[in-house]
C-alpha cells in the first residue's frame, strides 16, 4: 500500500510538473505581431516575442507564448511589423574638438530612426568616439551600439585630420598595433589621400594576418583587384567598385601611378572603359574573397546634384548644429565653382555608377547600407539618411527584402555576428524596430516607426519623439547663440 501510494505520488508529480509549471518570466512581451523574416523575405503573422534583459528569449505563435510566459510589460502590436534593428554601416563624427557636443547630439537621432548599431568609419574625433563607444556599452550614454575604426591610416600630411600617418612598413605595423591593442578598434579604415599604394596593400595584408577587418578607399594607382587580393574586407563608396569594371583598369592605374595622367583623366578613362562582363567577373572575385560593398549612394547623389537641390527648407537641418552645418561649406563651395560641363559630368558619373548596384547583387556581393552622414557630407542627415539610402537601393533595382537585408543582416554578417543580430529568434539581441506597415511590400515603411527596442529597452513613439525634440532644442539654442555671437 505504502509502495502504491509512493508510486502514485511519483506518477502524479510526473504529470503535475508540466501541467502546473509556473510560466517563465520575461521583461517584455510583444504580442500579436507580424514578424518580418528578412532572410527568407517573408512575414509570419500572429506571433509573440519575449525579451529578457538584452536578449530575445522566446518567439512563437501568440497563444502558445502567452500561455508559457509572463512579462512585466506587454506591447500590443496587432497590425504591426517587427524587424531586426537597423545598422548604418558608414557614419562619421568629426569637425574638430569644438564640435564634440554637436556630434554627440546626433547619437539619439540614430535610435529615433530605428538604427540600433552604427559603424563609425573614422573622422577626426577618434578618442572621443572610443570613449562614447564604452560609455554607450556601459549604459552611461544613450545611443546606438557604436562600432568604430578609431583613427584612420593615411600617408604623411594628408588632407584629412585626425589620422595615423604612415610612411613606412614599420609605421604601418605600429599603427595596427596601436589600433588593435590600445584602441581595441572594431575594424581598420585605410584611405588613399597621401598613402603610398604599396603601403596601402601592405596595411591590408598585415591587418588580415592580425585578424582585423579592413575598409577603405582604394588608391587610383592600384587596381581594385589588387586591394581585393591583399584582403580588403569592405569597399566604401560605389565608385571604387565601379572602377573594377573598366576593361583597361590596370593600364589606367599604371598611367596614373607613373604620373602620365591626372585623376580627372583617369576617371574619364575608367568611365569610358566600363564593360559589363569585366565588371561581373570582378564582382564574382569580390564574392570569392568575401568582400562587401557599402555604396553610400544617397550621399554621393546629394553631392552630385548640389547644383539642383534647394536644401534650405530641409527638415533635417533642424537637427544639425551651426558648427556641423559649417563643415558643409567646403563641398558646397567646391560644387559652386563647377562649370556646366563639370556639373553635367558629375550627373552622368553618379548615374553610371548607380547602374552597378543590381550587378553587384546579381554577382552575390553583400551590399551594406551606410549613409556617410555626419560632418562634411552636406544635407545627409544622420539617422534619417539610412531610409533614403535603402529607398534608393529599391529604385535602382533591389527588392525591398534585399534592401532591408542590406540594413539589418549585411552589417552583422560582415562582423561575423549573424548568430546574434539580423533575425528575430531566441538567443538574438533584443534590438528591434516595430513598424506600422510592411517593409517587404514598400521599403518606405521603415520610416513608419511605432517603437524601437534597443538592448531590450522599449522606446515607444512618445520616447522617440522626445529624442528628436531634445536634439532640435539643442540645435535651436546653439543657433541662437551663434546668431548672438555674429
Ligand atoms: Zn565616409
């Protein structure tokens, strides 16, 4: 009898445990939501997503999740679409130490626009940006996850400020050691203003040997293929990728290296020599070597059409401080000096360059959405510009799903972090954007933001509006101060 009772008790408890188990506890549950599976280019309706801390801990049919989980906060998301947080893979901070506050006021603009991660591609405030990166990670500064190259590597006495100048292989070794060990940068940016072409290639090879990803501008004296072979991880700006399509690129590079032609002539010949088969072969080599491309197409388009655009009424200007605004002048003045032929050439060039976007996609090259927003690049508004960029991608031939992937998955893929970002499933980061419309049918829906989840914290529409209003108020006060000082 005693045994039977014990056996019954065991049997009872075996059945009772699952039946009466307390629901698991999360912090936030997002209910009745339609999940956008960016990778599969499809939506899944009627889902619930549970967040705990900075993680997604459960995803599934709403009724099942609601039965098994409790959360302190419920976000009712019927009729809404949930996408992974957006990544802007090319931003800048800079303009000099007196612009630190104006640059800092840009950080909330990214979050208010659904951008949960930014990749800073170097400006002239590298130490400041490194400090922001750790403050954001610790939670003492509000902003998107910040990844940075630190100071970029350049030649001796370049036009760019805040660079690490290298004139020898030993200099390159020292620069990489500093960036990797002291600054612990997320990748390295190498540009081509005064850097010797052979040192550019040396830096790419050394960085690869050290396990550091590289991004950069390829010197005119080299072919794109040489940079790809040496291990460049991402090519910034579509024009460099375009150059790889010129049939006689090697001869043009050699002529430029020998001083037989100037940059303008080299560009003219590269454009004239563009050939689809040559380009496709080059882009397939990008794929084989694991090279991604960040087009920054919208930023280039704005600059190419400065002659036509009246930007004085841009809503974005309300978010740009007077000193940052002043950094626009350099490019505006340069554009104003161009004659009709120069302007026409600039228009033709940007339209020609844009034609390679669908070719890159066809070849399978990962396209990373990045804006080039920050300073210098006029009327390219931090945060807002990413939506312009991916909308332009669709206009140029990408599907909405491909455009969305460029802004949610290509960035994490480049860093090797697709196990943590770019999808909505348990174990992924709780970096999410809730939209009122379906971005797979209209990419402009990425602007229709109802809430942003950043590291598990829900920022509802009212909170996002407050972020925007805060930056506008700061800018208005700086503008008033600047007007008084005049
Ligand atoms: Zn840039």
